[in-house]
């Protein structure tokens, strides 16, 4: 075991006693830094063996990655790694790892909450009653029984599958599209279809893809035009997957009926964003993953990740499993943890 392994957390936000104690026991020195720019990160991590981060905006760009001569691991307290240039890390021999399953339950719960709130117009009705009203709630679109609706999942990974399992209890038809599935999808009750069919046949479209060059703007003007006029789009993945100006036009011109968004293109959502003006849009402040349980889960996973690499094993959730690591690693499954 390397006795002088240095891990640098570059955007720390809370108390790291748990991490420090567990990592000290395996010879890791955890340093806490607050960085913003690429130069800050390069300065803070010049001799780091591992870089640890939480933020969705922390710029782990190619320039930063090429300036980390000792780094063997970039570990993130999150699922989405769109702010890490994983391809550059792969070229540099650096393993990138996330906490892939830390909030599957929370985000799928949040997606279900947004889907049901949209289908039952809970938020509009709540605003109506809070404004002092009771009778006469106007419905731009008639309400439908949930089991008469079709749910379309864009992406069929961990969160989408958990969402499907929870929504299956409502006995609606569930479709999914995911070009990276090797087989039929293998999720009971979920019909795998093309993106076009999903858009055409779904009343509720729920987005669960990572943000990549391919998925940026995936839900664009053509996609909104292909959706049903009663359709609602729900996004708990990453804001830029939706072309927001196309969404605003789709809402204004009533190509679709509404949206429920935990994530938006620019976060925090600008005060003057047109999205705030629609009663048919539910907004939550990128809190889909939040719970004390998910945070504890992420912290355990990040420490496991660092400890695995220090002890010479692959981390539990490598994002770039094809990388040739700077120091060779054995399979995670061979790690017999105490
Ligand atoms: P996952 O990796 O298990 O699943 C993503 C799926 O998307 C994969 O099956 C992949 O094949 C599929 N995919 C990739 N490109 C696609 C495309 N062009 N069309 C259709 N499918 C495509 O990830 P997950 O755990 O389900 O998380 C999904 C995303 O949710 C994350 O990448 C992250 O950005 C986001 N997320 C948001 C929050 C939040 O707080 N709102 C929290 C966690 C994760």
C-alpha cells in the first residue's frame, strides 16, 4: 500500500471527519481546498494522487487533466460527470469514478413525484387554492386517468429503470428508448421502441440520459413538434439535454401541455427566465438527489473508491473502464474488504 497517497478535495462543502478518519486508516492524506478556476485546480493538485470533487461546474478540462502528473484517480460525489473530460483522463491514464448508484432511489422518487404531479395538476391546483380560490379551477386540458396514459423513458439506465418499476404500480403503458441497450431492455413491463415512436406515443416523457455531446439538445424543436399536444416533459437528468428555447416555444405555442424540470440549462435559473412565467411548468432547484441517505451513500462510495485504488484495485464504479491506469489495478471483485 502506498503510504503517502495524497487526495485533494477541490470543492469541499461540509465536514469531512468521516472521510478523513477512514482514509487516514489506509494511509491517505485528504486535503480540503476550494477552487473555482482551472488554474486554482492545477495549483491545488500539482502533486495529488487523487482529485475529489462534488460540483457540477468544477472545470476538470483537458488542460487541467494534462497538468496533473501524479494523478491516478478523479473521484466524484455524483452520478453525472459531464464536467470531467473523461476522454482526456483516459488518454492520460487516469481512472475517473463516480458514485453511480448513490441517489437512484431519490431521483426516481423525484421523477415519479413530478410525473404524478403533472398528470394530476397538483401544483397548479395548489397555487390556485393558495391564492384564495376553491371552485372554478380551469383545466386547459382534460384530466386523464393515469392508467390510460403512456410513459416514455428517454434512456433506460439505473434511474429510468427504478422509475419504471415504481410507475408500473399505476398500470400505465411504459415505453423506453436507449441506443446503447444490447438486448431487448430486460425491464419487465417496459417496451423498447425508437426515439420517434416514444415521442409520438407518450403522454409523459421522462428524460434520464447523461449529458454528452450526443444528448446535448436531444429534446429539440423537432422532438417537441413530434410530441402529443397533451404531453408533459419531465427532466431530472441534465438541463442542456433539452433545448430550452425550443421548450419555451413549445409551451407558448402549445405543441405540448407542460413541463416538470429539476434541472435547467443555466443553474441557478435566471430570475427573468421565461420558464418561471408558465403555470404549466413545475420547477425544482436540482434537488432530485437530495436526502440524508443519499449523501451518506455517496460519502461511503467515494471513500471506497479512493481506498480501492490505494490498495491496488479498480474502484466500484469506473466511468472510463477502458483506461490503461498509470498504476495497474486488479478487479474490484477481488478486493476482500475488512
Ligand atoms: P445510467 O448511466 O445508469 O443511465 C443512463 C442511460 O442513458 C444509459 O442506459 C445510456 O445507455 C442511456 N443513453 C445514453 N445516451 C443516450 C441517448 N442518446 N438516448 C437514449 N439513451 C441514452 O445513469 P442514471 O443513474 O440513470 O442517471 C442518469 C442521469 O441522471 C445522469 O447521467 C445524471 O446526469 C442525472 N442525474 C441527475 C440527478 C439530479 O439531482 N437531478 C442526480 C443523479 C443523476
